[in-house]
């Protein structure tokens, strides 16, 4: 959940590390720090709060050296403060850490007995002590790290430097992601390629329990017990502009506006626009590594995918947060279109509830980052239980992507805003393709229906653009929402998960209490909450659930609730009973969720902005949750 950057090369480490940390701030932002060599000694500068605080402290600081590491923190052990900020420094060792050391209490006891002076409340500092102890024996950073690893339990990544070996940098991963960036006469390490893409496009992804040992301009890789291993280099085709704000006030706003393009890119590989048919492209169920997917024979691969789809008797969809709500919509789509029973699970529940996974089960995980700890544990468990796994990820080569047997991609481009937007809508588009593909393969859908659904899907990007053009109305509606005490988001059918996602967006961004409910459940509790200080946000497109939704809306209105409704086209009924009525274009029910979430995203965005909150980095949250 924290962000790590390291640099060894001929340039000024300070600029590279700070610019990398900026790209990683989404991973944690309660404190930050750097340790950079300066004339043979390490200068460490840390600050509580956002990266800006560190930048201010670094102004005017110069470093005469070429090695440095940096960190942006999301607190787990020890509250956010400067003394708990990384890097942790012990006798010339500097260390940054992401994740959790589970046996930290034992280690702490032992170190205290030996007389160690521990200056923070973190588990991370303890690792620096252990390495510093080992280095007294080995006089070599790599060996000291290797000897320390066997003493640590947990899921963690570390990056370490030692001022006595100014051309060495050692990284280890066992859980949270780490990638080595290969430059020309320079080497980088980071939690995420986004931090490095402006410097290099060549990367090596560390797998669990692997060490990267950078020595000068060379890097070599080892297993945790010191055996040399060969690693593959990956070349990315991202450009640096893809991770910049491009004139938008916030990343989130940029990402909301990128949704039409993101949805188009998500469906593009799988749809034949001439025949209006779906065939999933290069899924890789045949056992190919993610790096080789592009080289697959598409027709042969599609046959393999179809074999899997023919056999399945049950689908589980497992995810967290916004991805979980996308999965919930997946249940409606796959069950209704392909007639296969679907269970949707929150990953942290799935992994511990001893799920019954019968033979011929397909477990679909959804994760934008591909690094969410619970989702990763869920996919591992699913494999253990004999299920076939299929991941829907945004970040290619991420851990979940690598570990899954089949691979689908959101193709949204980097998503920086902590509150997920474009990855959500892209996922819904991918799930549409998946549902149609399963349905057609199992011969429960006619070619005509397939054509109708593909036509509806192809229309979505331009419909989304049409909706985005009405942003000023969403902003207006948001201005009217400030005074409410609470929010009840409701919908039926496919709009029910959208109501939950809308409520989540309001909580994440505007820090207001909101609940997402199935409109039919309103009578079973939430109705008691409704009065004139309660806003009801009703997602009510004209679909098979519409009439029932309207009855629920009337019931809420009769109790004084103020209504904001989202419906289809000019709808006099909704307009007359709502404080704000937001009209969406007419769509097929299978894609309506992709459209109706936009006003909910934008209302929360505008409300949060008008309250002065940081929409890209909401308090206490992180984009990539790599701890349980
Ligand atoms: C965090 C983020 C959410 C995201 C969730 C799941 O909570 O703040 O925006 O939906 O993690 O992340 P994933 O990367 O697995 O989709």
C-alpha cells in the first residue's frame, strides 16, 4: 500500500525519486521520506503529511551522490508521523518497506533484549536493524539482506541501501509489487511502473520471494535463498502523458472523461464490428504466460476458451470495493444472458468462508490494480480448490494477472484517482463481452440477440460522451446536496449495484454518509430514516424493473424524502417528483449501468470539490490495497 522508489545512476537521485513518489502517492500519503547519498554519507529527510510537505523540506537541499531511495506511506504499524516515516535508518543502512511483518513483536522483543535503540513504532525499522546486525558479519549488503529474509514472516517488499556500498541497491518482494526499471547506465526500482515510465520502458517484474541485486549499472536476480535466477524483461508501450493530468483539475475528473475511450478500448479486441459478434481474444487458458498472450493463435485460443465455457456449471465472481460492484452487475448479466448460476463474493469473505467450489467452476476475479491482497488470496484459493480462474485486470503483468489462468483486460490506461471510475465502466463493458461469449458458446443466445447486444455495446462510448456533456447539470445537482444529513442510493436489478457504487463514491469523496440499497428492501428498514433531510438518489432507467422502482420512489416521497432521480430520456413522471432529474440516453438494459454511473461519479466529485476535499487522494484510503 505504500510507494517505493529507488535510483542508482548518473542523474540527480532527488529529482527522480520525488517525481516517482508523486506518481505513487495514490498508494499512501500520510508521510514520505527520502534517503540519498551525499559525499559518502546518507542524508535522510522525512515529513509527515502529503508529499508536498516533503517537497518543501527538500527545497534547496542538494545531494552529492548517485544513490537514493524514497517512500510514501500508508500507515499500518504506528500512526502517521515523521518518526514513523520511511526510510528507516540504522547504522548506515536505509530501508523502505511496503506490507506487513507478521512476527514483528517477537523481533522487537529480541532486538530490545540485545539493546537495540528502536526509534519508531513500525515493523519496518526492525528489518533495518536485522540487516544492520547481519552486515556487521557479512560486510556486504546483498548477503546481509539474504540472511535476514529467513527471519521475516508476512507479506512485504523492501528496498535497501548501505552507505558503505554506494553502488549497491537490494530489493526483495514477497507480496506487494516491485519492479526494476532498466535504464541506460542507470537502474530504478519502484512499486509501480507509473513511477518510472518517464525514464524507461524496460522493466523486470519481481515475483514473490525474489531478490533484485543492483550493482552499478547491472542487475541480477536471485531466489530468497540466494540461487541465481533468470528473469524476463518486459517492454511497455505506455507514454508518460498517459499518467499526467492533461489540463484537468484532478486525475479523477480526467479519468471520468476518459471513460468513452476506455470502454471502446475494453471491447475493441473482442468484438467484430462487421458481424456484430463476440469472440474473446487471446485469453490464454492454454497455459501461456501473460507475456506471451499477444503471440497466441487467436482462433486456437478462442476454441480453448470455448471449451472452458462449455464445461462450466457455476461461476464465482470475487473482488473488492468498486470492482466488487462491477462483479455484482456481472452476476445479473451472466445469469440472465448465459443462464449459468453466479455467486458474487467480497474477496476478504471468500477467502475465509471455506467456500464450496464444485467441479467445473469458473472463478472470475476483478481487480483494477491486480495487486489487491484479498483478491490475490482468493484467486490462489480458487486454484487450490480446483477451479479455473479468469482475471479481469487493468494493470497487465500485475500479480493477479500473472497468477490467473485466463486473462481479460480493462484496457483503461493508468488510473490514478483513488476512487475508481474508468476501470469500473471498462469492466462492465468487458463483462458484457464475457456474458455474451458464454451465452453464445453454450447456445442459449441467438445470433440475433448477440447482434442486438453488441450493437448496444458499440453505441455506449458515444452515449457516454453525450452524458459527459451535461456535466454542468450534475454540478448543479451536487450543489443542492450539501445540506442533506444522509443519502440513500437505490435501484433495482442492474441498477442496484450502481446504487451501491454511487453511495461508495459519495463516502469515498465527500465523506458523507450514504447507503446503497435494493429499492425493494426500502420498506424493510431504510424507510424509517427518511425525512426531509434525507436525499434519495434513485437510479431508475426505463427497463423491466422501472414500474416497481417508481412505486418505491413514491413511498419515499410520501415520507418527505428529497429525490434526485436518474432515468431514461424525457420522463415527465420522474421530473415531476424529483428535486433534480437527470436524463440519460435510451440504452439496452445490459449496458445501462455503464451510463447511469456517470452522473453519480460526477455529483460526488463536484460535491467533494465544493467542500474542499482532496478528490484524488481521499483521507485514509489508498488505491492499491496490498495488505489485508
Ligand atoms: C481500493 C480502492 C478502490 C478499489 C478497491 C479494489 O479500496 O480505493 O477504488 O475499488 O481498492 O481495488 P482493485 O485494484 O482490486 O480493483
